[in-house]
């Protein structure tokens, strides 16, 4: 169904659809970020409690970043579906492509919205600016948390390695039976 706007009249329906969609997108983004951050911190706490190798913290960090990307892609798809279902862009793939270009503020590319709905483009861009800014602030928090975790796990790992080295040195090298040999007497 094609939504229609009266020419020369303030596009109340465009501003309403755009405003509602912006709020929905930001709410989805907030809920997704909260879950992602909580998941990341739980996994980091598990790594910390179990004293895991610092390299595992990198995979946990990468997973959180990947989920942030997926959240933005979901929001782009939601915008695209709305454009397609409203009849503003007939092909779903083109609608998602247009959404991606607008949401990331890259620009329209070859496609444009119908003249009576052109105000929706900047509202889509504002939703992208809001969500990218929010993601950036949370990413700074995650990076700080990640650095602290890696420093702690690295110190523990180094301590374990050093402790094993000292224990091995005290026992002396093992003989062929696997039993430690007695230290040499001068």
C-alpha cells in the first residue's frame, strides 16, 4: 500500500512515521546493546574466575563487536522492510540498500524516496547517528573493560608459568621413569 501525502501540506504522516520508527529503532538498539554488554561482562567474569588464558578474552571481545554489527544490520533491515511494506521502495533488496546508505549517512545512491516522503531520509539518518553514537560510547567502555581483563589474566598466566618453572627447577629434571631425580650433591 502506498502511503500518500498531500502536496504543499506539512508532512505530518511522514514526521509521525519517521518519529515513531526512530524511537522504535533506538529502543531496539538500547535493548540489544544492554543484552550484549551484560553477556560480554558475564563471559569476562567467567574468564576471570576460571583464570583462563588471556587470548580467550580477545575472542569474547570480538564476539561483542560482532553482535554490535548484527544489531545495526537488523535496524537497517527493519527500516528497509518498513520502506518496502509502505510501498515507498518496491523491491525489498533495494529498500534495504537504500536504508543502509541513509542510516549510515553515506547518501542516497541512485534511489530516492517519493517526493512527498523525502523528509523520511534525514530522520533515518538521525536514527543511525543516534545508534552509532550509542554504540561508540559502549565500545569505549568495552575496550576499557577488555584492557583491564587482559592485564589481569596476563598477570595470572605469567604467575602460573613462573610458578611451574620454579616447581620444575626445585624438583630437578625427571629421569626416564618419570620420577624426579634427586638434586645433585657436590
